C-alpha cells in the first residue's frame, strides 16, 4: 500500500498576495515541491524561491495531479497550487478522484487549504451582489455537456438565483455566453444588473457594471467572472446590490 504523508492542495486566491491566506503561505513554505499551472506559479514567485517547481500549461490538470501524487508517494512534501479556491473548479476534487480511482490502495494525508474564489473577489469589487441565494455555473463545455449547462442556466433563472458565471468565454468558445444571455432574457428583464470583472486583484483589473441587455457589448475572456443579478438586484452608485430581505422586516429609511 502506498502512503502520502504530505500533500497540500492550496487555493492561492484570485491573484494578489494580500488575498492569499496565511495558511496558504505556510503550506507553501512547508513544501519542497510546488506543482501548478504556469500562470499561477508566476503569481506566487516570492514564496517559492529555492523550491523545486513543476509548472505545466493550461488543460494539463491530469498530468499535474499525477506528478503531484507520484512525488508525494515518494515521500516529497508537495503543494499543488490552484487559483481561487482549490475546491471550486480546481485541483482538489481531481486529485481525490485520481487517488480513489487507482488500483493500488493509497493511504493519504491531504490537506486542502481554502482560498478566496473568483466569485467572492468579483462580488467584493461589484458591491454586494451575493447577499441572497446564488449559484455558480461554469460555461465551459469541455467537461460538462452543453445540454446540462443549459438546463442549469434555465432552472437557476427560473428559481431567481443570482448567477455567477465562471469560464464565460474563450477565443474559440463564444456561443455559450450568447446562448446564456438569450435564455436569461426569457426570465429576467433587459435592465437586470450585471457585473463583469476581469483580472480581479491582478494587473489590468477591470470592473464593469452593465445590464443583461447590454452585457455582450463588453469584452470578456478566460479571466473574467460575470455576476447576473436576480429580479431584486439593483444598481447603486456604480455598484450592484442584492437585498437580503431586511426591507420586509424593518424600515430602512427611518433611522
Ligand atoms: N478555482 C478557481 C476557478 C477556476 S476556473 C476559483 O475558485 O476562483 C477559472 C475561471 O475562474 C476563469 O475562467 C474565471 O471565470 C474565474 N477567475 C479566476 N481568477 C479570476 C480573476 N482573477 N478574475 C476574474 N475571474 C477569475
């Protein structure tokens, strides 16, 4: 039976060092080998001086997970880096899945270190759009069939969730976001507030407040998170806010 004694799966937050947790820094410090997607390794360069680094390209998640598992099995202290939170469309689940699928039984000591996910970062920059029930939907159909994504958009729209979209658009994948807007317009008004956040807490950060009707007039890429308001969400001072429901309980103006 194999044994893994030291494998950290670390969410490093959306980009800036200030938004990485102390625990994430400590996990990286304690590790001998850092495994990650090249762009994310670049974001944490100050913390990994003198350490062995295995950096691979995008879509190489399986390769990274395999390398990390094998190194950890050999007794190395390994930290796998994910952007945002490692358990939100990140590396944590993949590593568990791969270990669970191996024929050989491996006894593991994995520690997942939580991080600030893109949805939290985007929400803070936009004001307070997630104050009531919300869901996240990834528009990438690489791992989830489009029919299923479409069904989730429809049902989330019908249930009036605030909807955060991850992976909204890439150079080759432009139809899903158009289709998403089309579906949402069947349930919500053209004036529904929408926030588009690009490169949150990284260089070239951009925060746009727009509407469901106008959202496609703005550029978006693979480092963009979009938050679509519910029917209650309102614009205020170039921010978007979803009421929690206090107005039904207390008078907010008589204070
Ligand atoms: N584990 C990550 C998500 C990985 S999926 C997390 O918890 O945040 C990759 C998607 O995350 C991107 O397509 C984009 O939608 C979003 N994202 C990641 N970093 C971002 C950032 N700094 N600004 C805006 N969106 C970001």
